[in-house]
């Protein structure tokens, strides 16, 4: 069965499944989910634990199968944890995981916990993953997006008995907090815990968050793309500054922006040729979140505007590779900022 992360705690209180699969790229949430399952298992009498990390194509699965198939000398019940950092168990692993799934049904002496990274669609429909999902509960752990972050922070504060001031002031505080920790959920958790040490339960004093929370945000170029296409000017400037400070390659940032611009121009040309929007997006290989962002932008942008933007992307390509271009900043990051803001203004 598929189980939303938000329902994991309630499900554990109702009764343990013999097998759990956690998959996702958010370390904090995955660790918390693992801890919750372990705590529920210990309370149910699973007092021994074996842990295996699958490394390399020649991993010996026989030890894993033996751990799950043998009773402990010291405990009636045991937890067997299997970590697969690559998400690819290989042929032998696929067979072993299907065997583990088969043996999990009706076996209350062993609880199996499988931890995986974020999986693509092909992996989620593979025989081994389908077998695991059918034998227990599969929990997909998605990252907390920027729009959800203020609410997540508020819930975490509430869990430790704290809250921000009501009304607009509190919302500004949560937005400030989110800006400081975006893309770094583990650090966000630490900053929230720090507030519990600095202040008693109840409403946080004015300025407490601003003075205590460090700037630990981490950005990636794919989130930058979403911010640019959404027309979020302030966030784009903040992300570009953060990427530069983190040592990101200017060439990679430019490639991401230029790919979006090229895809927009292809879609616009297809629309001008009479093709419907869904077909234009599909032919340009635009789907998922990008599809939702492209649609309103294409309704506003003309072919001429996108052609000028494409020319700007061509000029910035030269700048990030060391060429000098008249009327453009010679610093690659300043040029990238101008290009990103041109696209932002088109998206607003």
C-alpha cells in the first residue's frame, strides 16, 4: 500500500506493517520516519536490529536473506534495515527483495525497513518495488517546497510549544525564517530547536527569529528556474547570490536559464503555427511543474519578445566563457542576474 508521510504516525499507532519502504531525498524527514518506525517496533517487542547498506553490484544479499529468515537467540522479534543509496539493487537484489516481500506476509517476527532515495517512475513500477509495496507500506518522502515552508516552520514551532505573533507580523516572521533556511531542511530543524533553547514556550518575542536564525539557505539551479519562471524577482536575486557564494558554476546556471528560454521560444513558434498548447509543450518536452509555469507565460510573451530574450542568452553565453560584450556587465554573475531578471519581468 502507498502511505502518505503525514499519515505514518497514525498508521503506526493502529498497528505495525511487516515491511516499510521509505523513498525520497529529504534526509531529515526520512530520518524522522525511520525513528518513528523503530520506536513503534521497539514498543511492540522488536528488540534486536540488523542493518545492511547495499554498496556495489557485487553486494552479498545472502546475509540479508539469512538475517530475515533466522530467529534471534536473544529476542523473539527483530528489525532488519536495508539501505540502498543508489536506488538500484541490481538483478540479484531485485530477486532478493521480491523474496523478502514474499516472506514478510504473515511473518510478525521480523520487521523489514527499506530506505531508498527518490525514485523515477520506471523504478516505482519495477517488479521488486511493486512486491515491497504490496507486502507492506511504501512512504514517499517529498521535499518541503518554498511555498509550504512557512506553514512547516509554524507547525514545528507549535510542536515545541512556541508560536510567532498573530497577524501580518507573524506571517512576515515566518517568511523571513523561510528565506533563511530554504533548501536546507535539516538546518531549519536545528534553527527551530535553537529557538526552544533560547526562549520559553509561548509567543516568541518581537525580533527573536530575526536575531537568532542564521542564513543557512541552500539553493540549486532547478529551483532557480522555477523562481524565474514564476516572476519572483526578490527570490531570484537571493538565489543567485546564494549560488555564487556556494561556488556554483556560472556555466551551469546559464545553461539552465538558456534551456528554459529555448523551450519557451519553441513552444511560442508552435503556437504561432497553429498547434494547441498541450501539443506544443509535449513536443518541447515540457511537463510537470514546468508545464504549469510555461502555460501562463506563453499567453503573455510574443515571439519577438522571446527572440530578444534568446539573443540575450546567446550574449551571456559568451560572457560566462570569458568574452566581452558591449553594453553588458563583464562579470558573469551580474550578466546572469540581468538575463534572469529579463525573463522574470516577462513572467510577471
